[in-house]
C-alpha cells in the first residue's frame, strides 16, 4: 500500500488498477538508452514480471545516457547489470535477465511468456524481428526510436491495429542508416522517449486514455515540438508475416541482412599473422583496442591515408558496430584495394572476444 500509494489514490487506477499492474508481464528488448528508462519506471510502477533481453556489455560511452549503469557496471552484461540495479529499486517484483541475443529461434518462446513487448533496440534487423514475432504471438508492441535530437513512439499490433511493417514495409539498405554509436545522440533524449514508452505500457495494462496505436508520435528535443502521424493498417503486410509462421524459427539471417562475403569474425583471424587490423573509428572515440596490433585510420581520412595500408596483407577492418567498416571496404574497393574484410559487430565483438580469452587464460 505504501509503495504504490500515489497510484492507488488516483481514482482512475485505485487498488484494482495496481493489481492489474502487479499481474502484468512485460518483456523489454534492449537495456540501452531506451530500455533503461523503460525498465526503471516499469519497475517502480510494480510490473509483476519484467523480462530484460540484451547480450551486450556496459561500456564507458554508455554512461552518457544509459542511466541504470555506473562505473561499477563496466564490462558487465547489460541485462544482468540492469536486473541488479532494478532489484534494489523494487524487490517486490520478479525480474528475469536474458543475457543473450534475440533470434528467430528464441523469440517466439520468449514472447509467449509475456503480455506486452517493448522495443528498445537500435538496429533495423532486430526491429523487424521483434515486430514479426509480436504478430505471430499476438502481443502488443510498444515501439521507440531515437536519432540525434529526434525520437519516435508508437504502439503496434494492438487491438487489431497496424504493425511496424505497415509503417515501414521495406527495410533500408544495409548500412544506410547509422545508429547512435555512429552518429551520436543527445543524452536526455532516450530518457524522454523511453519514459513515453513506459507510459504507453501502463495505459495498455490499465485500459486508460488513448494509446498510440495507429499513430506515430515524433518528438524534436531542440524545439520541444511534437508531430503525430497517422498509420494505416496493411492487411497484406500482416498476412505475409502470418504465412511464415511455420518456418519462422528456421530463419538464419534477417531478410534485410543478406549474407555478405566480406564479413568475418575476430575468432577467424585472431591467430593469423599475415593480417593488418585497421580501426576506422575517429581518433576521439574510445575505448581503443590495446591488446591487438591495430592501425588507426579514421574513415574520414581513409582515402588520404591509403599509403598506410599494407597491400601484401589481408585487411581486417572494424569500427564501433560494423557499419563504417563496410563503408570503408566499399571505398577501398573503388580504390582497387582488395582482400578486405569487416568485423561483423566491430569493436563490440573484439572486446567481448578478448574478455573471454582473458577469462580462459586466468
């Protein structure tokens, strides 16, 4: 009664509404910039069961906006670090961490265990995966996205409403749209958008107000203006997903992420000697990879620094998350530099690999 008093004394919520919140099960995909405020407010509100899916680890650059973490969290899995912090915020609810990557193989089973799905991801492949799994499991999806100083919020697949594919039926070309690790984001923006997502979750649970189903709310942090766009349902898009239900978990690669022969993993090259590892991140970006011999050539200087590239060696290129390294390969091909490969998930993959190697040696 004391913990949720400010909810209970609201005539629109009361004890009955708080009981609904306490019985609800919500799965949050991503414990990053958007996921952190969503998780924080839903935990405080008393969501009965809160699931957190994230395979990534906490890095220093995350602390500018991912408010659940501190310096003591560095190197920890985000789902597990968030669970630890949230259990201190509210020890009366159940919090389940899934320190794994969401895939076609595990999405359906996970989604079936929850009532509402929240999308806090930062890449298109996972957004389409989350949308499609939500359709196949008939779960409402609370969507959020951020870009520099702007954000978007909507509710998909709710009360026979439109889906994410009704709004964006065609995925963008690979690498066409950078994420915040590539382009930057105002630190408070994910807090604003994530709080709005948490608000939509509570409205769905309580049956209060008007959700953003069939609408896309666009927010601009620079002028504090919002624009709401109407979204029309496309029965064709939804039927296409439903028709793939039986084969959904056999999909190995999301349709917009075609197999790229220039992709390689750090495990495949770590023990090789005739390679040149090239970091195309900008000089100011951290952390650098200290335990590997790396040639630093920012993408913005690549064409002017072609003399730094060893033509006799295999070129293994990485950035923060794998987008700029692909652009670097395209540029090098145009300059007739061959034998170039991109690390699949960039510095994130390398750091994870080196951490596991350190554990093995220890």
